[in-house]
């Protein structure tokens, strides 16, 4: 159930990136603030299984075909459940980040690679007599590969759909053999 809820959160996550769309070819050299991309992913769910995901990113459109930058992961979950006559409460934190790069073979399609490194901590409270607490910490590398579709909806805005998959599948990966699906938009300055 936890995995299904996490996947649903990724389906409903919002990816916002501020960028100039469509891309203008500019022959001037140097930093151009109109090519800067700022945004990220935000998602949440509340109930027996609750999740808050705040994952900002910053990037730069280097050319009409290439963009890249850095991303930060911050996911917090908590869950209450019953099993074998006991009540449990799990709290987990995933903190990490990495770099990302996009290649646009067509103006409306992109391929993305995003290597990451995440730190995962889990605290489980078992409401037994007496109450017990178990803690777990580990790290996990991930390599998210996939692509997306960009549909312009104005001079400086676009609708974005993205599907990524962790090809490394480390035992402690937060993506657990599931696709990461994001829907959102690009908004220009």
C-alpha cells in the first residue's frame, strides 16, 4: 500500500520550472538570465499514509538542444498501521540530490538523465508493552533516465509531462522499481 501511495504522489506531483520558451538563439556570449530555470517538484498526501515532497531544482538552457542543472530531494513520510495485533508508526526521511541534463531532439520532446545520491532514514515505533523504537539509516544511488513532452501554451509558458525510471535499482532506492511520473509547466520571466 505504501508503494502505491508513493507512486500516486509522484503522479500528482507538480514540476514547475521557470524558463524562456520557445528558446531563442542568441549569438552573444556570457550568462543570460532568460535561460535560467528555477523550480522543482512538490507533492503531498495525507491520511493513514502521509507524504510531503519538496524537491527544488535550478538549471540553465545552454543551447537549443541542451539544458542542465542541479536538483535537491526532500521527502518526508509517516504512516500508522496494524499488523500481527500491534500498532506501528513509521516516520521516514529521504534527503539527497544530484545533477540533471536534458537533450531536446525535437523542440517538443526531451530526453533526461538524472544521477542522484539519497540518504534514507526510517524510525519505526511499535506500540507493544513496553513500546519499542527501531531505527534504520542507509544511502542509495539512483540513475533516473527517461524523457518528456513539452507543449507551448504561450510565448513564455509550456505544459510538461515527464516519465523517468531508476535504472540502477539499488536495494534502498526510494523509487523501488516504479516509474516516476511528473506533470507541470514551464513559466518564463
